[in-house]
C-alpha cells in the first residue's frame, strides 16, 4: 500500500496557503542510516558523539519540516522490521525510541501504521531482556493510542506544562541539579539561556492558552484525519477565540479520558463523533463554514518545564520538591494529607510546618529535655528543631536577632508501622528481583541472592500510580561522581526521614537521571597530570552506563563531554542562541529513558583515633579512598613504577582486614588478613563489563600479583562487608566518592556494608518491641532484599 502523502496534508500551526516544506524520503533514509550502529562498528568516542548529534539533527529537521513526520514514521517501522528479520538487535533500541519520539509529535497516523507498530512491539515480548521490557512498555502505549488517538500527546502536554484540569490531575517537573565544581559562572549562563530558548516559540514565551490550543488541535486532527478536518481553519479559529478556548480544552480532555475508562475505540466510535461535533462548533463560533477536509497543522511538542539549580551546600532538593508540592495548586493534594492525622499527635504534616518554610528533621543526639543539657549550656542557646535542615548543619538566619532560636515544647513522633510498610511496598517491586551484595549476619553461609545487577522497570502495577501519586519529579543530575555521592547521601536521609513520617513518598514519584559532565581539561604540569591519571575516570558511573547501554553512550555520555565547551563556543559567536540543545537532550532523555539500572548504596562507619570524637556514619555510591598521609610519596612512586613491588618489599602501615568474600556460587566466606599498605581503594562500580558484579572491589595500592599473561596487577578482593583497622599508632584519611568536602582525617577504622533501607529498619524496630529474644527475619521478610538501591534511568537498562 502506498504511503500516505504527508506533503499535501500537513502544515504548521500558523495558517498558510501552501503546505509546509518537506524533507525528501531519500534524505530521511540516509539520516536514519547514519544514526544506526552497525554490527561491525567499533565505536570510538567521536563516532558516538556524531551519532548522538545526528539523532538530535534528525528530530530538528523533522520539527522544522512537520510534513515529513509521517514519512519518518513509515521509514522507521520498515527499518525495525528489517532489523528483526536480520536479527540486528543492536539497532532495535535506537530505532524504537526514535520511532516513538516521532509518533508523539505526528499530527495524524493511519490505523494501518498503528497496527504495524503495535504488532512489532508485541513481537518484542518474545525477545530476551531488555528488549521485552521496552517492548512491553511501548506495546501498552501504542495499543491505547490506536484506540484513542492523541492521548499520549495530550497527557504529556498537560503533565509537563502543569495545565489545570480535574480530568487528568497529574503533573511533572524536571529538576536539573548541576555540580558547582564543574559548572562555571559562564557555563551556568549558557545553560540558563538554553532553557529560556526552549520555553519560547518564535521568540515568544508560550502561555497556558497556547498549550490548550495545541492539545485541542492535535486531539481533533488525530481522531478525524485529513478527510474530515481542515487544519489551518481550525488553527485560526482557535487562535481567534482567546481565553474562550479553555471550555473546549476541558471538553476534549473529558471526552478522551472517558473513552479510556469505558474502553471506547476512537476511530468510528463515540469519541470520534464527539470530536467531530466539537470541531463543527469551533468553526461555527468563528463564522467559518466547516470544510470536509484539507491539510493538517503540526502541533510541536514543547519541552517540559525545567528548573536549573547549582547543587551547593545551601540547596536542599527535598525542600524544593516540597515547595513544588505546595504550589501545585491542587487542593486535593493537601486535603488528602490533612486526612492522615495521627490521633496520638492531633496534627497533620502540613499543620506542623511553619508558614514560610517546610519542616525537615535530622538525626540528633539532643533528647529535647532541658535537664539533659550540659551544665554550661543555656536552653536558649540551642537551636530549635523547627529550624533543622536535612542535608546540612543548623540553619541560621542572616539577621543576628533571628539567629538565637528558642527551644519549643514538643512531643516525640512515634514511627507508624503502616507508614513504614508503605516504604517497603514502594520499593518492593524494584527490590523483589534486585540482586546485590550483603548477606545475612553470621559466619559465612549461603547468600540468598546472586551478584547480577538488577536493571529494567518492573511490570508489576504500582499501587500509587493513579490513586495517590499525581506528581512526578524527574531529577536530572549533571556532573561527576562527586555529585552522585551527594545524591546518594541525600536520598538515604530522605528515606530515613520518610520512614519516620511520610510526606513526599505518598505524593511524589521520584525518577533519577544522570548526565556525566567532566571539567574541561586545562594545560597542566606533568606532576598534576600524573596525579589526575592516578585518580582515574571522574565519571565512573557514567562510563559504566555507556558500556551497558550503547544508546545512552551515543546520546548522553558523549554529548555530555561537549557541555563544558558550550561557554567558549557561545563567547566565540556573537549571535544569540537560536536552537535549544541541552534542554532538547534532557527532554529526549526523560521521555524515553524509562529503564532504570540499580546501584547499591553502601554504609560506612568511620571511627577516629581521638577518643573524644564520636564515630561518623556516612554513605557512598562509587568509591571509598583511604591513604596514610606519611606514605603518600611512596604510594605515588609505586603507581608510577611499571614493575610493581611485591608484598614483601612494601613498606607502610600495618592494618587488619576482616571481610566477607563473595563468590559466584553464593557461598560467602568470612576471612581475615593483616597486610602492610600505604593506601587502598574500594570500588562499588565495576571497571569493565566482564567484571560486572554488584559487590565491592578492594584494591591495595602496593601489593601485586602476576596474571597468566605475566602482567603485574593489584589483587582484587570482592566483598560485601569489610572492616579495616590500623594496628599501629598511625591514622589514615578517608575520601568518599572523590569529594574533597567529604574527607575524614585521623581515622582509626572503617566498617563498610550495604546500606539497609530505613523503611525496613523502622518496621523491624517496631516488631522487636513485642519480642524479648533476638529478632530474626521471619515470614516473607527473610526473602526480601533489605538494601537501598539508587535507580538511574537509561534507555535500555543493561544489554548483555
């Protein structure tokens, strides 16, 4: 069957006499072939960058020539069917995401094309993971879109642009958190300008009425097609309406959502008749005679609403989320929370918050009782618990008169078993098959899980997806391993606070994304260069994701390398930026990257050789580095020596290591050794795909072993729990996630283990109150993974 002639039936939203220009199909075909990876390709970094840029250029080309969007969909589904016949699986994920992103923005798609896309996605269910997972997600979307055309576009615009409606009360927000050590002032200016360009259309900011007109236009065209809808006439009528377009917007929403609930098919059904009636009413009010058919207008999909933040010490991301929750203008959000009053407290979470700020809390050694204070401390000198921030020290007012906070009377908030179970259930589908390190207590024994890393979204139904979780916060992290470590720490304390008193968990669905951005390399001395090389890759987690997901490598990892150079490019060019780049990349990432990869967060207890200093409890995500400062020069010489010294020739401090050696069979063994070292590194992220095990890898700086190829390499200890203690009067320094601000000196010992989900800890504590004997896991709890993973979304998860 011949392709639908899109060049004669498409125009832009601005009414014109002629159709919009088109891109020739041969040119589209060449662009698709340039984007696709080949089975024989050994992609270098420059090749990945080119493919990512070509993908962005292809979508921009179609956006400027909307009449070519349908031709692009036809070509993409043909290429997908060809890749299936030739078993070229490397091309399936890139083609499928590109296809769906084009379908989102196409004005009208014939039913025959919908059927071909649906049949292909359904066949992907027989493929191995992750193809079946991605195929299942898109199969559901295409099935719904085929019966109710325009629903995906409508829901995207409503949620991302925060349009008010009772028919679909879901909202989304993209929070971009950048690492201040990487983003200079000039780069921040460029990124902020990119976001401003993204929020405009032809130099003008889009308002809610513009989005409402686009939704009405797209929904009517998607259902009626070019046979019963004249796009330019409809667009002009909607533009002349002004604010009177809102009732029609609400009516279109109600019609589509009602059809979804009733299962009414859009084509030839009640929905199509209702939209045809609305189309005639709109043209009648504009004193324009309804036309039987004509060209259709393109309705570009705007980028989602984004906010850009530098993640400094003063920024509390959870406070920003709470502010967004309070300003979401949905009264039912707070009415539901207010109904969740604890009868023992008599207050709701909202009532306990001051009017000008959101209440947060941290772990404190202060009992809150004045008689427990030291004799030299006055009660008025202590800060109030109402002025505590979760991520940092006590907050102080800029005015001296406000810095002296008074103690308030209060009561202890008791953890609720029901609330703790919500946290467990919220993480159940992600952790049910999540595999990771961390066995049960005791001397060795068989571990109840494998070392394979968990990836991909669960097919289980989320009980909070429609009833309660009407807000989705998409948190995009930009930077190196340092900012990821801060995210892991903030996420851990967030879960810890939510285990005590639920607030954001019941209302907001958190989705995490990561764009690795490294600092630009500047000319430096050979000594500094060797020191930087000894530290290794500063974006370890980003490198891992690019190895397991090639499409992430092409679109995110490679393009993230050019972000630091944008400031220089902008300064060299006198022209103002016309096309958004970073915001387009982020939009594509958050819309199509829905397959998470889970990374275990590790807990570390740091004890000091100063008796008066209390131990510190910390968490890390990627690295833990330890070194003895007095042997730093020896460690540097050993790293630069090609012929590494054997363990008998090494000098350094004597330490004892007790660790649980993990094995592929699951029969972990507790071992203990004493070794002399100048330093060591604990890695939580594998350095290559062959060693992709979800456990810790300990490497000691000086000791070495010979491999089968007679190469000298440091030994690797794979472990899940480890305790290192110095046996001499020397202390060492600990650095977490390569973050100098998280450096601890005068350390005597460290204890590392997988971080336990605070929700599970609270529930276990509540059970232990009714038992005198030692509380052991019972029932289904002994089969649960109690670890706390951090999910980072990618395009495919892990492709083996």
